[in-house]
């Protein structure tokens, strides 16, 4: 990697991190380029060298997350996840741990429900292209995916909003138990 590429990556990360910090206190629609450049301590020209508007920053973040999830889903079959749901939970946990502050802001946004809908829809599209082995029909599998992915993101969002009531590793274990054994496992 050359020096220019490193500077571009650092600048984009600075802009994205500043944007994420602003999301903690403002609605997405109220964040301006001026807010971002002030917090990032860069000039407007630098911002516009990388992004056309504030929404482009959000789109860039969403695309990065979608690309990461697509890569994961392309390497794991629906049956892989049904047989061992922990692989999905652990993959998401590793992504979150890699840049916790940034992802915690993104995951806790109420406005981000549209993003979660896009993410779940994209996951279903990828899996609809894969063969499902076993007695589960395609229609049933779509409901299973919706339930699993929606629940998973809701749990991570709640964990962030609860100010990390339990350690992240414990959350991954709890989520895995819920998915494999259901709620009954906790009432015995």
C-alpha cells in the first residue's frame, strides 16, 4: 500500500468516525457537512474529495457492512448456519469488536431500521440462490431467515442500548442458546 492510499483510508475513517459520533446525539437528517468537518478537523474540500453529501457517508458505511455480510453468507450455506448458528453470531461479534465505538453508534440508530431491512433482504437474496438440503421448504426458510436475522440485530442493538449489561462474549453465547434451544432452555 502506498502513502497516498493510507492517507485516503485514514481520512475516510476520520470522516466516518466523526459521523458516527454525531449520530449519538443527532438524527441523521440533522447532521450537516459542517458538523462533520468541524468534528473531524478537516476542511470542506477534503470532505467533498471523498463524499458528495452526508447521506453518502451513511451509504458508504452500509455498503461496507453489506459487503462483509455478503462475503460471510457466500461462504456458508443455510444448513451451515442451521447446524451451527454460532458461526453467524461469532462473525458479527468479531466485526463489532473490531471497531466497537463506530459500530455501536451505527447499530443503535433508530433511523437505521431501513438499513437493517436492506441487510436482511440482501441476506435472503443471497440464500435464495443457494440449495437448501433437508426437509425445510424455501418458503419456510425465508421465515427462518427473517426471524433469525431480525432477532439477532435486535439483540445486538438492545445490548448496546443497555450499556453492555453483559460481556459481548456472553451475549454471543446467549444468542446461540436462544437460536438453538429456544426460550424454553431458560425456563428449565
